[in-house]
């Protein structure tokens, strides 16, 4: 889970695995795989860094890098 801040200042926790996209236009929108969109105060780069840190913590980050490298070499 990652912590983000809604526009009203309240904190919420998102399941990082459920995040499909992060956009900054100029507000930061987080879109979940369910289609739900959430506007947060954090910058897109900060949200992405939190997602990557979460993936490293649970061991998914290394696996995704290996898959990307294998696909690039194909």
C-alpha cells in the first residue's frame, strides 16, 4: 500500500498493485485497474517512486525488470 493525499487534504492508502496509470495534467490522476480515477496532491514522479519502492519491498520490482529485459532481447 502507498499513502497519497486527496485534494481535501485527507490521507488515503492505495494498493499499488491495483494502479494502472498515473497522469499529471497538471493535477495528478491515479487510475486503478477497476477504472476508478483519484486526484491526489502528490506529483506523478512521487507517486511512481512510491510504487517502485513498494514493488522493491515485496520483491516484484526485480521480476519486472527481468521480464522487460527478456522482451527487449527477443
